[in-house]
C-alpha cells in the first residue's frame, strides 16, 4: 500500500512508532510497526471504500485466489440475487459469464460480493464497469412486486421463486451462448434451498445439460460476485423509482424504519396499493396493518 499512496496526492510525515504516514487535507493514513493501520479524518470512509477495499484488500484476496485456484479462471456462469430480505422493492436475479480475461478485468475493477460494498454509488460504478467489460455477457431479471406476490401466492415458497428466477437467468445466458468463448462449463450460485434439485427442476432442457454448482458463500467466486453487484444495482434503481412514484422514501431491509415507512405508505395510499411496492408475505405487513393510524 505504501507504493500505492506514494503515487497519490499525499504528503509524508514522521510519526512515532510508525513505518510510514501519508496525509492530505481530511485524511491521515499511518502504518505502525506493530502492523496496525490507522486511517483518520473526514475522508476516511471514502478512502476505505474506494482505495483500501478495492485496491488493497481486494488485491490481497481475489488476486490470490485467481492465481492459486485455477477454477476461478475457467469459463462459467455466476448467478445471484438481491432483494430477498427487503420488504420494499423487487426481487432481482442476475447472471454473468466469465472466462479468464474477464475474470482478470473484474478483479482489476475491484469486484467483490455486493454485501461487502457499503454505498449505492460504488455499486452503480462497479455495475457499469461489469456491463462494459468486453465479452462479459450478462442477464438481469427483475421480479416486480405485483409479480412476486402473485408467484408467492401460487408457490407459497420463496425458494421456489428464487429457483424460477435463477433458471430464467441461466436460460437467458445460454440463449447468448454464441457470444461466449469458450462456452461455460458450469453455472455457480449460492445454495439457498436444502434440496439442490430445486433450481435444476426449474431449468428447461438446455439448462439441464449444464453442470449446476450450488454452494454456501458462492459470492467468493468472482462470477457470482459480479452477478450480485448487477442484481443489487438493479434493485437499488427499482426501489428508488418506486419511492418517486409513490412520493415516499422506501428503506432497504426489514427494520423499525421500514415498519414506519410501511405505516406511512398505508396512510397515504391504502392497503390495496401496498402489493405494488412490498413483499406481502413479510411479517411487516401484519405489523403495519395493526397500526391504528393506517388508511382504510
């Protein structure tokens, strides 16, 4: 990191017990002989998100895996979703094709699991970089709230909806197989269902001919990490659009803040429109319906 900071617009200073110190207005970065790294100042958050995480920590993890795990360079599909745990907004499933040069480019961009990226701005920047990477075929399937609620009413199981979404994305990608060189050997996704056959059974004939690998913490694979970023970027975009449409800030996740926003939505728009912005099977629905101030 010392070499990286030396190339940036930093001044140096002597600090007791430190190997080096770099500083500029709003930020001081000190590495001590004990091995401790200390970043201070109002620019710390930006430094961590846009320099330390993607350029230093990302290089130490994903870069190591690319060289020591040959499967990280093999042609494959990565699939992931966003919005599953969010009361408001759609469920979005995305998939990405990766080969060796694409994997190396994504690594250089700083691609990692979207849950480890703390700002929507960074998600949007990475998503743009992924979409613009030459040869990186991708597919994003947003399942809007009205469709999601209808599917849940019929299937009564979130994992079945996820399997349906994963299958659609894989089939969409395989429909662009002519753009993939070499063709993918397998598709990798997180294991969200106890029965691994759940996704395979949702695939059509072409998809069933592809090896399907489901594993916990699949986002450690750079193809899945890229898919998670595309899915999250679309989720954030659609959630913001819903907020503008109904003139109300719709928070992410499921929390007391979400409960308050849900109760406010009922006051302004009524229960009959909640299904256009929310996943109705969440307990939040019953909770906000019990609020005495809700609209009839």
